[in-house]
């Protein structure tokens, strides 16, 4: 996820017993004149890697 100028990405690291990952979000990004929030979650364990992205 790229940061928009003047906007800071928030990051939370996840470390559970068998899973690890990162949650990243940026609030109020300008998209065609509208303010949107972007959320991204990446999770990984021994078997697979998953990535979820959402715009609100």
C-alpha cells in the first residue's frame, strides 16, 4: 500500500502461535474528490499466505 502525500500509514504487526502478519490502514485518502479509508491485512502461516484489501 502506498502512502498519499501528507498521509501516514498505520501498521500493526500480528504474531500468534502459528500465524504472523501485518494490518495496514490509511484514512481519508482522496479518491476522485471523495475521502476513502484503505485497509490491508496480510496473514501467513506454514501452509499459506493470504492478503485482504478493502476500501471504505
